[in-house]
C-alpha cells in the first residue's frame, strides 16, 4: 500500500486542492473495494501542528499527524499556497528538511499550482523542469533562476518530482498519478466520475498576456510600450535598437533578461493577445483580424496563434466568441 502525505501548509492554502486530492485517491480505494480488491493508498493529512488555521482563520484543518510523526511516506502532495510568498515560505520552512529527507529515502514529491514555490525552496527542482500558475511565472523565475520553468505545461514529471499548472489543472496531474499507480482503466474511470478532461496537456489557452514589466530596465519598458502601442505596423529589432541608441545585440540581451522573451516573441504575444480579444468580441473574419494586428501572411499568423494558444484562430473563435456563447 502506498502512503500518501497531503501537506497542510500554514496560511492561505487551497482547500480545493486538499479535498480534491483526498477524494481522488479515496475514490480509487472505493472502486477497488467494490471489485473485492485491496486498497492501493493510505491517505493522510500531514501538518506542522495538530490543528492548522487556513485563510486567516476562516477554516481550520485537523491533520491526521504532524510531519515529524511520519517516519516514511511514498508520495508527498504540496497544495497551492497564496499570499506573500516570502511569508508563506518562512511560515512553512519546517517542512523543507523533512521533504528533502523523504525524497532522498525514496518518496516522490508533487506540487499543485503555486505549491511549486515550496517545492522549489527545497532545492530539489534545481536544474529540472517544472510548471506553476502562469500568473506567478515571472515571480517564480526571479526567485528560482536555476529551475527550468515551463509555464505553458499542465504537468511535468522528472525523476519522481511532479508539478502541475494553475488552479484546477491540478486535477489533470492527480489523474496522471492515478494512471501511473493504478492503471489507465482506473484513470479513465476517475475522469468520468469527476468529469475531468483526461487529455488536456497545456494551459496556453488560458494565459492572458499582460506584458512583463516587473523589472527595473527603463529602456526595455519604453521598448515594450512602443510595441504595445504600434503592434499593427511593421516593427523590427533594428528599428527599436536605433530608436533607443543601443546595438541590436545589446537590446536583445537586455530584453530577454528583463521579460524572459525575445523581442520577436514579445511582439508575437502582444499581437496574438489583440487577435484573441478581437475574435472574442468582434464579427470580423479571421483574415481581417489578422491584418488588424499586423500580420499579412495567413499561414504564419495561424501557426503563431496556435503555438501560443493551442488552438487555431477559428477554433478559438468558436470556443470563446460572445456570439457563440449567446
């Protein structure tokens, strides 16, 4: 039987992550029981204390045991945490050596959504890939530059360490784990019971691009502003470099460092975000939308749109158009 430790961090912790994890693995045991088979999982809530107040005391969770009472576990689940990340990490620092010790003695570790910050603070993600909620991607990169963040991913799996993307994409990781430990048939059964799309593998579709201006490079901020106000026209990297009197190479290096995108990638994302808004609200055809956001090559526009959103422009309109919703 695999022992699962669902951590109960101090502070603003996602109750939905905790409950969904508990229910998902419990449902597997219940299904096996109906089949007259032995349960696969022993699921316990593990806290820093015997009683943990969450969300400013609005909820209280009583863990089954404290972390120092768990001598050996097989799977550690870290739910999403919210609020001031530095405070969250400080309040839950006692978990860190315990997680490291359990991993080194054979446990696997899972982070759901923003729980990736706690996982990354263990050092176990150094040099590895992970994902988290796309809204927290910039802050994550700054805090953990030695981790290969992949914010478009729904799930990562590297060496017994698993992470999930934002919010309810954690359900897809839980299904993935059910399939890994209990088989494909059980995962399909769970996806039907909980009504989860088992094949979703990207959170690109849900990302809203707000620009990446949480940095101190004023020249790059001006370049970003110029792109955002002139994206319909032809903008080249050389043009921007001349405008700000710096070399192209220097501009590209500073732009990538400040925004985590190349200049070209940034222009693409600004244009595609504008195209998304048009497809959601305006009745122009796809070619008109394409021209209005600065593209003239239909094939290139469709290819870039799908790369960023995971859908073709027509598929996106069919999914999100206000007219379709009505």
